[in-house]
């Protein structure tokens, strides 16, 4: 097997040198095997040939997206015949620019899966996983009945999802949705029925359309959430794959994230040994960003730095800060623990420039306590970007007749005495729709809003304010 793999890697490397845009094959990463488009000889060290895997769906997608590009495929003879069968049935475009690097099957494998028969039909697949267990002749691809893979919004584009998917693990309601922008059936590009065939509840409705439903309610709670200011608003911070915002790094350290909790650099998948966390990027900066404090950056920078240290024991974390605003109960002790127990280095410094130099991300700043210049060659940089209103929050406020401030956060009637009331009877606000705040404060405000709603709904009659 080793000799065969070495030969395949040499052939794949030669295909890249000959001008192929990529080599499609299987890659084992973090204990999992999946399709991968190899674009450099260095990547081919991860090439594997087991388990058996149908690549025809990926060849079809590549030929559709890049019809003029040349592609080499590490495939068995049955997969070559499958692709030829798809072309003959006009279920994919011409494969004139596709070449194959063969994988020899043992006689036992050939007898087990019936290699002499085409084993791929996009219209007959039910996604039942029998193709994995028995290599059934009606199999499509072995990981999901939906053949589409697009960037996952919840994982900040660092992982892939299908056209039918659950937005995130704790989604409410706990149901799957279909993406009309990527589903081939909705876009009328392919008569795909993978999700329809496998759905025992028969919940798939291909011809369903968006519709507006009017519902009469007794109260409204505005909880539109927040977005992070875009990194492009901070020109001194380089646009680089290894310069992340806090939410992107949060997904990397999460065990259910795109790397299963293994901290690696997006650019080369190497473990970062030095990580710089920069607070107040866009916050308290009226000239280039927002004049207000985002309130959560100090604490989540400390939390992420500690999570990094727990995962990379020999790594070093640096936190560049303007001021540490740890004003909640136990918050100051949490920051001290990051410094004293985990060895996180805090530098009171304003960062002037972040840029790539070779394999490193250079961070330049000035220590405001010592007056000295600070330069750190980091492997990864995490930016605590300013918290801003959700992109549709201003439109929502205008539609329901409530007021927002100059930044787009909802105004309340009184910041102390009526902290969840909007000035319009029956409409309340909770969480970061009203302004930057952390989870405990958001939960407390949501409880207060729910209590106000119960107060309204429990009345036999409601007095309506004049003018509303």
C-alpha cells in the first residue's frame, strides 16, 4: 500500500507540474477522511486512498464551476466509468479536461462492490448510508444526500455546510432549513431529490415560496442582536487569513467547530506558538471607528487567551489593551488568573500596524507605561472588534415605529427606571439591540422584558397612549 501511495503522489505531483489546476483525491485530517482538491506538491503528503469514496459529485461541480481548467482525479476504474456514465446521461458537462490517476483494486474489493457496473445515479440516491456499508450500485456520495457544499456562516466561512442544513446545533426551532441560493433543485439546475427521498416525514416541499404572514400579538420584544465591525474599517490591521476576529477564533477553539477544537492557523493548518489578542479595535475610537466602549472585549480576550493556553501548553499569549474594564462580579479575579496562573502577558499599548512578514504576523505598538516600542512576531492575531447593531436593526426599528440612536441601537424610555421600554406601548427591547452588553446582563434584561410582557398580557384591558 505504501509503494502504491508513493507512486500515486508522484503521478499527482507530475500532473500539477504539467499545468493541472488541482488534483482531486482523499485527505486524512484530524482522524477524518474527505475529498480535497490538492493544489501543491506539499499537500500531497496527506493523500490517502481509503476508505472507498465516490468523487463523481465533486468532479461534476468542478467541471461546472471551472469548465476550462484541467483536473486530475485519483480514482478507481469504477469511478472513471461512473463519471463517463454521467456524461453520457448528460447529468454533467463534458469531462474533456479531466484526467485520471488510477488506484488498483484488490480482487476482493472488486468482487465486493461490483466494480464493473456504474454505481452512481443522482436521481435514485436516498442518502441511506448503505453505499458505505455495501457499496450499493445506486449510491450517490457517502456523506450526505445533498451534493452541494458551501461556506458555513455559523463557522465564519471556515467550514462547509450543505444546501439543506441546521443553522447551528442549538437552533430554535430545532429544524433544518434549505438555502435557496445554493440548492440545485430550487435553482432549477438539477432534478436532485436526495433530501426528499430520505426525509421520512415527507417535509420537503420543492415548490414552496416565501410568503408574508400577518399575526396579531399583544406585545413585541426587539432582540435583533449585534454584528462585529468589519476588519476593513481598521486599515492598520492587515487583511490576512491568520488575522481573525474574536468570533472566528471562538469557533476554532470550540470542540464542535471547524477544527474540532484543535487550534491551527487557517493559512497552513500549523499550530500557532505565539498569539496576539488586540482589544478595542474600532471601540473608543471616534476618528476611525465607534466612540463607545464595546464592554465585552476585555473579558472575552482574557477567556480566549486562557482557552488557547489550555490547548497549546507551550504557546505564549499576549493581550494588547487600552484599559482593562473588568467591572463585573468576579471579572477582575478572572483577568488576574489569566495573568498569574496561565502566564498571559498584558501590554498596555496601542497597536500602530499589523502586517505579514514571511511566515509571521508582525505586530507593532508602543507600551504606554514604559514608553518603549513593542514588536512581536506572532503566528496568529485575534482582533476584538467593536460591537455594532445588527445590519437590519435600524430597518426593524423604523418599521415598528421605535427610535434608535445615532449608531442604530434602540433607545429606551429611561436608562434606569424604564430600561426595557421603548416609548411605544407594548414594544420592549432586550440584549444588544439596546447597546453593547455581555451575556449575564443580556439575560437579566430579557427576563425584565418578559416580565413586562406578562404584565401587559395579564390585563383585561389595555390603555392605548394618545398618538400611538
